[in-house]
């Protein structure tokens, strides 16, 4: 089985998708940190959240959470989990797409 492993996407969905399309693989392992590129904002976070939702529902893709993802999944309950780049507006947008069960 051929695995493709991608870490630290940080809102660079177009680049990640080009790599995924270009590299043959049987299974895709995404190692988290989907969110928070310091040059991106709410619109990019929304695009990333929609893509992550699709990846989560694909049988040949495994998604792990990184510390930046945990900021949006649990940062509201524990402020110690917030990472640099976290923004409340992005959190609202991301959690409008990703449900509690997705986290």
C-alpha cells in the first residue's frame, strides 16, 4: 500500500490538493495543523474547513489534529489551547462547518 503523508497545511489547500492529485497513493494521512497561516483570514479558514470536512468523510483519508486545529476545536473551553494565529472570527466560521463530532 502506498501512503501519502502531508503535515502542516496551514490554509494552503490549493497547494495540498495539487500534491494529492500529482502523487499516486492508496491512502492519504493528513497530520494536522490545517488552519492558521499568518497571511490568511476568515475566507481562507472557511475554505479550509470545507475541505477538511470532505477529507473527514473519505474512506481512504486519515486526518489527525494539530495544535492549531485544537485551538478551534477546544480553545473556547480551554484558553491554554489557543495557538498564535487564532482568531475568534475564524473560530466561528470553522465551527459553522465542522460539527462537534468532526473534532
